[in-house]
C-alpha cells in the first residue's frame, strides 16, 4: 500500500529591491505564528528562502509542507487564518502569492 505524498505550498513575495520586507520579523515571528496556528490542521513544516541577488522579482519564498490537500484546505479555511493574514502588514506591504508544487 503506497502512502499519499504530502503537499507543498509556496508563498512568494514579489517586488522591487528596497521594498519593505522585514526578514527578521518574518522568520522570528510570522513563521512561528503560522506553525503554531496551522500545525493542528496538518502543517508539518515551514521554511523561508531569500534570493541572494538584490533585483526585481522574488524577494522571499516560504515553503509550507502539509500532510495532504485536505489539511491545506482546512488551514486556509480555519478561524486562525484571519490572524495569520492580518500579520502580513507587520513585515511587508507586498501581497502574498500562493502556488502548489507538483512533481514533474
């Protein structure tokens, strides 16, 4: 019997160099907030990645690993989702963009 693979959601922030994005707040406060609220729905891990080059485009990427698609849906529909989304202005003025990773 095969085990269903987890689901990876990438949250990206796109912008110009110099746009406000507080990396320290994002890593030290926002990601723990996300983990605290959504682990009960099947979020297994979060990780932040920041491109080395300061150029227009992707400024930050968050990798969210969930146990399955039902857990993704449950987390984003949860009562705690409002608090997670309300925290964005504390570290950036950019909109978050979500995408699901699929194997090639």
